[in-house]
């Protein structure tokens, strides 16, 4: 089939390659014999939301190549080291592709071309793909932990109007740590925190969240301030007098309280975590969430609701500290565990 154009250029960050990227590329391939695809390098990350979650260039390139494998003869991929590249310098390209989000940049390309005496390029516009909540699928939303790459909204599994209950016959699913265990007893908090600190230096997480009094104490004993500490002032359901909480509260920029009975993920807690998410992401604040009841199971909504590259720690009774780096794979695991609950 003869295509309308011979050489079409397009560009993008192509971070966390998703369903919208696929539509964008396929639409362009329907219009041109050859596609010239620019992947932005580091300069383009500076003004992006939650830029610390953007994948490295080589990872983005790998995913793009993997998707275009059977079309590679028609697609040339190149690093885009500035906003316009060679699209403003010559008449080699016959068309340029855009989405509503990138249309202003493409129009800027054409304005520069006209200022240089070159013809503006016809624009091939591709509609955005919507997620399950009817909002657009975007790399930003994926980085922020809101959706997956096909548009599933993680918070669909949670509802701040409904409390979830864990049936007794499903409790065995939660005896194994969700992440990696830092072995140690309840008496070795300082050592566990020091081990966690070494790991944090390696992974450089975007946020640090501790769930439980012992996990929080492990960090504070090593002068590590979490962005969010969730606690109930109990250890293995026994009340404790924890003065470090009071010191942490003095430095905190927000303090939330919620009721969460044992064996549940309460509507009150989910609502509170939604408010905290905004404080952490939009305002870069840090603070506390005090639970009346039990906080153990709140690890699951935290994994589902918070951004990729967030480090989460919680105590595993009589075993040590569990460390989790929120990834898309861990979110899927948490989602499967949430399904063990009943409204």
C-alpha cells in the first residue's frame, strides 16, 4: 500500500513505554513509508513532573526497539539532544507527527522552518489514549504510580467510602514478606536501620515511607527522616512509649490521624493516604500518620497509591525489617493481595 508521505519525523521521551506510545507510532506508520523517531535525552527531563522517576535513555531505547522489532526496516531511531533537532534545518522530511500534548512544540518547529525559508511540515495528529478513569494515559501518571501502562487505575481497587476486611481464611497470604527481609530481632533496630541506609544510598529512592513503630524507630536511630511515617504507638499490639515520635512530629509539616481496626484497610485510612499523597508530591512536604488500631496492612494501599521508586519499610514480627522498592511488578503483587480482601 502506497503511503501518503515518504519521510515522517516524530519525537518523544517514550518513558515507561505505554499504550499511548503504541498508538502514536502505529498512526505515523500508517501515513509514511519511513519514520524517523527521536528519543529525548536528559535536557528534556528538567521541567517534567516527578522527573526523578524517568527511566534512563538506554532503558527507553530498549523498550522502543523491542516494540518496533518487526518494523525496524521502516523506522530509524536517533537521540534528540535539543528541542528541534534536524526537523528545522532541511527539506528531507515530508511530515511531522504530534499528539494534543506535543502540538505546541510541533507548531514551534514549523514557525522556525518558516523563519528559515523552509515549508512548514504537514502535521499528523494522533488522539490520546484514555485510561479507565477517562483521563489520558501518560508517562507522568505511570511514574506517579496512578496507572499502569495499559491504563488500569490502581485506586480502582480502593475506595475511600468502603472499608476492606481480610477474611481469616486468607490471612496466610500475608505471613511472607512482600519485599526483601533485613533479618534481625525487635532489639536490633539500629542495626536494621543502618543496613537499610546502605541500601537507600544504592537505589536513591524518590520517597521513603516507614510503616510501623519499629520500622520508624530503626530509621530515626540512624538519623534517617522518612517522608512519611505511619505508626500506631504499639509493637506487636502492645502499647509503647516512643519519645522519638514526638521529636519527629515537631519537624513534620503535616500530621494525619485515622482509625484502622486490625484485619482491615479502612475507608478512613485510604482517604487520609490520598490527602498525604498530595502533600508529598505537590508540596514536597514530609510528615506523620497516626493510626488508632493497627497499621500493618496499610503497606498495601501505600504500594498501590504512591509513586514508582518509593522505598517502603515495615516490620515483620520476630524476623526483622522488610524493604520494598515500589515498581510496576510490586504494584501488581499488591493488587493481587488486595483482591484477598472483602468489602
